[in-house]
C-alpha cells in the first residue's frame, strides 16, 4: 500500500515539474518550432524514464545499465525544478525591460536561456561524475576514546548498490583494521529476498569488538520484522532500543530505532529503555539514525552520537532544505551538553546516482 501511495505522489510531483517546464520554459524559447519539438520530446522521454526508474526500483526486470540511465533522469528532474525557479526569477527581471528595444530584449532572453542550459548540463555532468566516485575514507580525530571506530551509514542496498559495491566497501573497512564497526541505518532499501546475498557480504567485516547496527527510516518500508529476523542470522548485532556493554573497552553502545516509528506506531524509539542498565562508569556511544534525535536526549549525555540519514545533502543546494528538518547535515559537532555528534554523509546514495558537495564516505574515527 505504501509503495502505491509513493508511486502516485511521485508521478504527480514529477508530472507537475515536467508540465511546468514545458509550459513555462520550452514554449517561450526564442528558437524554431523544430528545436522546441526536440526539447519537448527529450522532456517527455525524461518523464518516461522517471516512471521506469520506479519500476526498476521495485522489480528486477531492468538491467543495471538501463537502471543507471533511468536513475539519472531523477537527477535531471531535480535540475528542471531548479531551472524553473531560476527561470521565473529571470522572467521577472525580463519584464522590467519592457521599455527596452525588442531586439535587445530578445538578445537578453536568448543569452539567459543559453546560459541556463549550459549551467544545467554542467550541473548534471558534475553531479554524475561525483556520484560515480568510490567512497572516501574520512579520518575523524576525536580525543574521547582509545580505540578505533569505523562508521558507515545509508548504504541503501538495492538498485545500483549491488553485491560488488558492498564487497569492495567491506575490503576498504577491513583494511582500516577497526576495533569496532557501526552501521547507522538505511542499510536496506528494497525487498529483502532480492538482496540477501548482498547483505551477507557485510558478514565478512572484520572487527575486534563487533558490528552494531540500527534501523533507519527506509527499513520500515521493506518489512522490518523480516529484516530483523534475517540480521539475527549474521554476526551483525542489531540494537532495538537497547544497549550492549563492552567491558574490554569500558564502553556502552546504545542503539535506538528510527523516529519514523512515531508515525507508524511501530518500533517506536525509546531512549529510556535503551539507556536502562548502562554502566555509568563507562563512556557511551549512541547510535541514532537521524541527527534530529538529539532533541530527545533529555538528561542523557553520551560522549558520542553517530548518525546518518542526511547524505550530507547529497546534491547541492538541497542540503539547505535538509537543514530545515535536521539540526546538522554532515561532519563533527559539539553539542551544548558536551556530547559530540558525527553525521555521516553516507556510503551509498538514494535516488539519482549523483552527489555534489557531498562525498560518499567511510568514517574512520580515531
């Protein structure tokens, strides 16, 4: 049911973007009718690719090569939206030139349209190039612990995040020889039965004191109970509003479920249950998928909170929209209560295989 609702809203949003782009931009291009028809055909193809992207996202009937192309169409649609906004701003400026000679106004109009098209093409190209890069190992210095931590987040296994990608990521993690590994949600983003072998690649992670995982919001869309049961067959420890105490490290590891649980009334976060029984003499690391969870800390002051969810904004300037909903988008921050939070930019991506001003990362905290 949720998938059908998402599909309907998706179609409505992207149809609106494409229709507005046709009526507000293409129809007003100062070019020949043949060129306008060409742009209209390309616009229609992009919308069809949007639909095929959703089809490929929830089935396995489309090859990865085609699915990559369809995924890029989502990024292009976001660029169309940005283009529309800028176009309307330029249109307001153009209206102020009504006392200027018609030929000069046409010159400004053509010049503006040409510059916008060049900028949009460069934007998509740069985003696709950055999105194709291997995840970087981001070394984070934090003088709180005397052991090494690897954190990954937002792998979004499914679609273009395939078995080879996960296997290569595990090799990178193992090369760091971490003492402990944390996976902070949005690990799975399609039906589990299609990706069980891919998820099992994570079982090859080598970590002296274990691998700890929490649910993100996307797991709630794909039968979370089935995911929970499957994870129990691996060496990964899933924390559901609970903690583990690692005496060798003098450490409590606390994990809470995702805030989407408040909306679904299922697997609801419970910070009191999660912290109950922690060793107060030990330091504490809290795993919470969304940075916004810091608003629910109350009197708890873990030394470190590890989050993800934001993808670091993934594609500039959308990070500014993320900031409207999340207190932090990426990187290390010190909270007023003395705790630190590290927001991981994500090792994978969601939607278009694009990034801009947000490198995919494996965080290595030392």
